C-alpha cells in the first residue's frame, strides 16, 4: 500500500459483508475492491469510464468503479459479480441466462454486464428487445458482437419470471 | 493510469465545504460526480492538491419545480433529473438532452450541475442552460452570486466559477405556455460527445404561428452558441416548407473546428440539418404539448 | 449414444467466469512488486540524458532500470520471430530504448515499486531529455523517404517481395478490357478488453523461473525468455492465465515487458508484475491494417480476370518483429475463391515512426478481400454486369479441388485449396439476402427519397497453419480424464470444444474431461493460438491422443476381461462388451490395472498389485508399452486447410447526415464440420462486429508528428451494441477438410474478413460513386458526396 500518504478509513458493505480498509485518497474504488478486498471479479478495462468492465452496483445503481475514489464510497452498499449468485450457490437468473445463451467468450467484460443487467431487470423486469439493447448500451464487449448478450437479457427476464412463478 | 497523490476532505455541510474551499485557495478542487474529473486524474492531466468531496451534502441533492424554475441542486445526479416527472413536465428539454449524456452508469453518478460547471462545449447540458437562459447560483464563504448562462461559459472547460467557489444550484426556466422544445444530435457512437448538436425552442403567438425561435449549438465552437432564429423562421410563408432559412442562418453563424471525427464543413452542414430537425420537434411540441 | 461432435453444448468454462472467479493476469500476484515504464513522448528522437534523481525519494520505490543496466543478451534487440528471405532489413526494438526511440510509447525506463500508484509516481519524476528527429508518419511519407526511421534502412524499406503465377502483365496487355484502381485501408487494432500483463516469480533455491503472461503462445514466451535470461527451457515455466481476449495482438512475443519483468524478478529476488493500462495498450502494443494498393486488372467481355497485377505498400510501424506475415497473407489470400488467368503481387513493407504492426484478426486478409472484392465490383460496373455473376464466372469450381494457386502461403508451403464449394456458397448467400429481389426494393426506396444499397464480399481463409500442435490425454484412476495441449485460449471455448472431442473419442461423460491449455508444465511442445488454427491443430492432436488412450484402455481391459479388444466399447466411462453393460468395468479401474503396483495406496489400487492376478510368465509392463492409460499425439499437416465464406449487407445512408445504417447483414460460411455450432456462431458474431467496426468506426488517428490522437476508448471508436447489426443471419455449408482427422477448418477469423469490402460495396451501391478507402465515417461520406456532387 502507498506509504507516506495520509490514509483514510473506508467502511464498505460488499455483497452483504462488512469491510474496513485504510487507503490513500487517490485509491480508485476498482483497485480497492480488487486488491484491498481481494474481490477480483470486477475487471478494469480502460480506467476512463468507457468500457464498463468495472461496473458495480452502488446502493443498487450501476456505476463505474474506476471513476470513483474508494473514500467517496465510504458507507456504501456495493454489489459485485461475486455477490450475484443465490445464497445456496445457484446462479442468478442473469448469470444462468449468459450460460444458456453463450453470452460470454473470454469473460473479461462479463461482470460489468452482469451487474448492469441485474439492476436493469429490477427496473424493467419485462424488457422488449430494444429495451434490452438499451440496457447493455454502455458496456463494451470485443468478443461476442453483443448478439448473444442481448439474447441473455431477454432470457434472464424469462428465468426470473419462471423462478418467481415457482416460488411458494 | 492511477491518480497522483492528493489530499482529501469530505465536508458534511455546505458551510463547512465553503470554509474548506476558502482555506485551500487555488489548490482546492470540488469532487461531485467525478465522471469528468476522475479520468483526468487517472490520466494525470489534472493534479489538484486537495479534493473537496461534496457527496455528503445531501441537502443539495434536490430537483424542484418552483417559481417558474426547475431548480437542480449540486448533488442531483443526471439520472435523478431524468427520472423526475415534475421536472420533465415543466421543462421537457431537460430529459430530451439528458438522454444523450453518456450512458446510464455515468448518469447514475454524474451530476447535472457538475457537467455544466465542467463547461465542455461538446456537452449537452451547457447548451441547454444557454438556450433556456438559465442561471447558476455560485456560493463562497463570502456570499452568493447568481450568474446568468450568457456569462457562465468563458471558454472551453472554463466556467465562471472562481477559486474557492462552489456552484450550488442551477435554475432552468420552465417551458412557457404555447412553447415547445426540440433536441437533435449526431454522435459517432451512441453516448459519445456530439459531432454536432442542437437544442431548440419555439414560442407560438396567439395566432398559433411561431412568434419566436432560438437554438443553442454544441460542438461547433468554444462554448455553447445561441442563435436567435426568429426572423428566419417567421419570414417563412405560413405552412411553408419550414426551416430552411433557419438552417442557413445556423450554417452561417457556427464556427466549428475539424477534429479526427469530423471536418468543419460536415459539422457546419449538420448544424443546418439538425436545426431543422430540432425546430420541427419544438414546433410539434408547441402545438401539441406532451408530444414526445 | 449421441455424439458431442456437432452439439452446441453449454460451455464448461462459464460457471467459474460468471461467478467472478476468473483468474486473469492482474488478479494474480497480489504480493508482487509493480512495474511501470517511462515511455517516449516523441515519435522519433535521440535520448540525450536520463535523470532519475527526482524519483529516488519516492516512497516505495524499489528499482529503476535503463538500457545501461541491461546485461548480456538483454542488451540486444528482441528477436525477429519470422525471418524471410525478402525481409532484407528487419529491425526489432531493444527491451529498453538504447539511445533512440522510434515511436511514441516506446519504453525507455523501467520502474519497480511497491505498487502501481507509486511506480507511476516515480516514473513521473524521471526526466528524459530528447533531441527530436523528423518523424515518418503514414505510407506517403515512408515511401517518399525524405526522412528515415532507421538510419541504416534506405527508403524505409524493410523488405520487398514478389510472387507470381503466370505472366500477369502480358495477360493484361492482351486483355480486351483493363482497369487501373487504387485502394486504401487505414490502421485499426485488436484492442481486447484486457490488455497485456506479465507476472514473474524467481525461485532462487531451485534456480527456476515461473511466468504468467496474458499471451497467445506460452511456449513462444518460454523459449524467448529462456534465451534472453540464459536459462534452460526446463527451468522456465510459462503459464497462461485466463485471458481477456487476444485477437492477434497477444501472439507477439516477447514484449519488452515479458523479458524485463522476469529479469527484474530474478535480480530483486521478489515477484514482479506488470499490468498494462489502456493508454499503454494503444501506444505500446500493436496495430494492423494500413495498406495502399494499386491494381491493374485485365478481363474479358464476360468479366473473367485474365491478368491481375497488384502492387501494394504495407505500413509495418517502427519495428518488424513478426516479419512479413501480414503482407504475405494479403498477397496470397487476396485471390479469394477466384482463379485469375495470371497473377502478380508485389509489396513493399515500410517502416514508419508509429506503433509496430502485427496480425489482428484477419491478419492481412481483410485488406486483400477489400482489394479483390472492390475490383470485382469495378469489373461488374465497367461491363454493366451483375456483381454476383462476375464472381461466379471467376470461381474455382468444386471439381477443380484441390486447386493450386501457384504461390507460397504464410506457412512457407504451397497455396493449395483443399476443398470448398464456392458456387453453392454464393447461391446460398443470394437466397439469404434476396440478391435478385433487391433492385426492385432499391427502386421503390429511391422513389421515397431513401438511399439503400447492397454489397457482397467473398473470402477464402487458410486456417490450421502448422507446424504442429500436440495433445496429451491421461485417464486417471478416478476415471477422470485430464487433457493438455500447449496452445492457449482467449475465450474460444477450448475447454468445452476439446472436451467434446475427448468425450466422443473415449466414450466418457463430458463433465469427466478437464482441458488445460497454454501451460508449459503440462505440455511443452506447442506453437500458439493464431490463424484460426486451434481446433484444427490441437483438436486433431487431442483426438489422436485420445484414440491412442482408448486403444490402450481397450487392450488392458481386453486382457483383464479375457475378451478381444474388438468386442469392447466404452459407454459413459464404462468399458464393456458391446451391448452388454453388465459386463463392464470402469475406465478408472482400467487405469488402475494398467499400472502394475507393488504398493496399493488405496483399496481400488489393490487390484493392480502383484498378488492380485495376471500372467506371471510375462513382464508386468509389456515391451513397448508404458504404465497408465495415456495417449500423446501430434498433428502436423502438410498444408493449411481452406475455409471460405461470403457476406452480404444492405445499408441505408441518410441523405442529410450521411450516417450509415446496416439494415441487414448476412453470412454464409464454410469451415468444414463444426464441433460446437453455437461457439462457431459466437465467433462469427464477434468477427462481424469487428468487421463492421473496421469499416465504419475504427481507425488509429496519427498526426504528422506521430502522436496518436485517439489513444483511449473515448476517441478510438470500439463499437457498443448500438453500432453493430442487431441481427446477423447465418447460413452454413460444410465441405469437410481432407487434411485432418476431424474434417474441420478454422473459424475464428471468418467474421471479420470481408466486412470492409461488403460495406464499401453497399455504400457505393446506395450512393452511386466509387468507394475505394475505408473506414468511412459519416463525415467521410459527406465529403465524398461533395466531391462527387456531379454524379447523378
């Protein structure tokens, strides 16, 4: 950790677990999550906010963790890709949909899509194709050409409906 | 690409923020949404001594409609303004323009006040403010002043906010009766900065014809350009082909620079094309309020 | 039992990746020191001084290195990977600049610190003094050679090469029609979402180096690093972690960082890691695509090409570590599915003071396809013939396979197409896009003031390039099957596709097969992943290895069961007499039996011990046999196998804003038999996206001073979902390859190859004037319209 710089206490709740770290002010939230908390599922593709690979949910809303300082996130509830699966380990509807639809190839951009779509489906549980495209409109993928990612959004909505219907 | 070392304060009240800023002088830099500032820090294109994080000033996270204004506090995120139904209804241009600002994740964190203070001539919201002749409330430990849009944009990335000052609120006048707005933009990719963009407003007279029209332009000059198109529009024959004269006026007035994405001639051409589109949308809305 | 071959099984890699449990390079080595670099801000300059004093008191600084610190072979240029007789003036960089820099981004000083933040702080305090020199930027400047990139390379010419088949110039002179055409394609780049990275650990006790690197060739890196550091191959391990995309750029090796980081780790006795950031990826990795072509073509009244003479100039950047491969691929693959009467191709590969040029998906084929397909369209326009008809008349016919183009391909072997049915492919494409119905649609659209156009493009792709790949299959006593191959994976689904092959060959459940790629500890002989070769090369090798393992298993089981091996089959991991499941023994048990033991290490192993049975008159391990159920095989074909495909697109151009919208995009492709159709389609989707991006959005914008003006994702326009076609209609054809046991051909690059050609053709059809350079932005189209204002 950077020495000689003033360190700030940062308390974060990530995927339901409480963390406390002491970091310099300039520590990016992305680096804090990855290296101070050891949650390396959130990836860094550009560090200028364009690619979306670093997208996490901050108090439920998708934000670019590379465009935030860890200190600014003090007190926040954060969800990363590691926190999307069900408590019993079942893949979430969005995760399962990506597996069903071949929505990932190298997997590097995928965590950013998963968090983004998880929040997107909360807001719009029954998207049409155009809405599905808009939902993923701010994330870059180099491998898939997006075709199967859009299909995954629609499939995730379907799985969500099916699971809700099965719940007692 | 990691930021350089910096010091950091996170005041919990406006008074505290202003006091910290006063004590820091030119070395202090406000951090609100950070969507423009963080990339600059990471690329080491900016190296402020001391960041003053105002994200705890929850009192400034408002969007209100009162006194004929849509009042947006410094901490209101773009997403919040976009989602605010009374604000959208009172001034439809806000939502029309905000939809073009970057992508949802950026809008979730970036603030509308912040993007206006960033004063990027390629940004949507500075042009909207200029078109609507809104105002910016700027506070410092010494007091408060209100800066009209026409005096706010001094140059590219140069707002009329001085050292130790904090923009606390922006006021957008509500849409008058029998008026309408339009927004048209061409960008290379969806969410990118505009190659050219036009925000337009028309006011109908009692006879139902256009009595006044003006437009503001993005990405065609060092700061948002506002052009009064009234004469060009009203001179057109009633029910006639529309806004060709206004488009020509726009082409004459804009002074775009070429860059790697577009030639100056193309931008100038777009200024004309998009003037017509934005005016048509505005006229449509003025005649049928609530038309998307 | 259903076969896994041809089944779109879900990927086994996905569960881990979806949970965020991927292990990409930067996820590793949290205890490692961090490296950062001071890179040249000038395109061309002499280094006059390096003053590190300002960095010395940065907290957390561990070391600073310049060229002067590099010992022995590290102070020599990095290897010229692919020599060629025509590459007369090959130049490669030093790991750290030795007095001269030749492109913005070239590494000058290496800093090692406690973390990346501190390393960048220290790097920022180092002052390098430069004497700027004139920069050579772009092909025009390189050709004019008013200034030189390298003082000892006259004319900036790295190499000139000619290939010909027949006498093209004579044929053109004698031809009834001749056209002379010029084409230009601009630079783009692979830009995977994950940049480069390398982590090295030196074990001082064992004197061994272990390296993780985000590479497309683990064995290539191992060999290069061992050579540079004076280590035996056996003392260097290179492990490929999860890789976030490659698309060609990660085949280059060793990067300067790939030798410097291990060297520093050894010197410092601590692990060292370098993770490239996005800006570094733009200015210090590799680009591709920039070429200028001059074509002379002679043809008859029917549009048949009698002679084709292509002269082109290729921008290879400041150095040429990958040799002439890209322009050689352009030269040879330009021919596509056609058989011109005579062909001559000549190119100059030229240095410029810009980032190096090495293969990016397509690797020179997109440029070749662009030139050939635009030429076909020009012929059609000149003769007022249907563009598809002109192509049909030039196709190599199925009956002519194998077809010898009379040239040498990028693998050093004759360019002989093994199989393909181009007429059938075109017929499929025409039906899919509605080629014959389009004219009427276009008329109707024009009447409404709309501009729509249709274009098509054909390509042939040499895949499964040698020299070889290998596979190792081991059946463990648990019944699980462990498989290793030496080439690497960047998202192509190798863990699934290769498991499908093994599951089929061995008759085991898919879930019991585990594939490891790119780890020299597991398989040390390999070439790498590039040129759409992995399925053909490693797939074949793995299949052959699995067959050996199967044969061994049946032999051992036959002896134990006292039947003939011919009477046995393996179903769901059970070796049984055909049709008699009750008779079976588990494959794992067979593995136990295959290894005669003195000591049983568990209950199951007791069956293999010396008092458990067996023929006491024969040796426990028969002559020529080995213990265990393993198979090891290599696949080394005499030639590449040729996939093919054709794309068509319908576009609409906005009369006012000049924006281009793709209304439909159709693909028909032939990569022989498909192991996993959904994975192949995924490859096509991704390739098409890159083809569209290269046609309409992406280009590297260098200014005259050699500064890259768009070294970020903000201004280098990688497409979002909104920029790629929503629907890609795909038709399949399968002409199996006779050159490998699986009958497959490569599919990885197919989607990108004809993109620029197709869209240029469609835009031209919509606008009515020639389109001869790509990419085309709306601004470019607007300016072209102004130039052609008089064209009706």
